[in-house]
């Protein structure tokens, strides 16, 4: 049986990943079963060291999902600003300069 602080960390990690998974590109219906199976796979871990390693891996995955979410958000914001000029790159304002 895991100790209380580790159990709390695991539950908190699961809740955080579920919350982040709402915005997963493939959809929450795809994400939730994958998350559950990943946690159930590690259910048999008994030593504190193994549990801590699994928690660290889960936190890494959480950070990667957050980065994916921020990238998606950035791309949507960028596309809304540059929707009328698809061929231009950000910062390329050659047509805005007055001609000599």
C-alpha cells in the first residue's frame, strides 16, 4: 500500500492530466481511456522509489501536454491575426513601406 503523501500526489497528477486532456487534439474521448490504462498499468508498483519515478514521468507528460496546448493556442491566435495575409511571414512588412 502506498503512503498517504504519494497517494495524494498520484491522485493530483491524475486530476491535472484529466483537466489538461480536455483540450487534447485527438479529443477527450481518445485521451481519457489512454490515461486510465497508463495509471492502471502502474497500479502494481510497490516501492516508494518506483512510485516516485512514475510520478516524475507523469509530471513530464503533463508539461509536454501543457506545451502542446500552448502551441495550439499560439497557432490559433497567430492564424486569426494573419488570416488575411497567408503568404506573408510575421514581421515581413515589405508592402507596408512607402515606395521611393
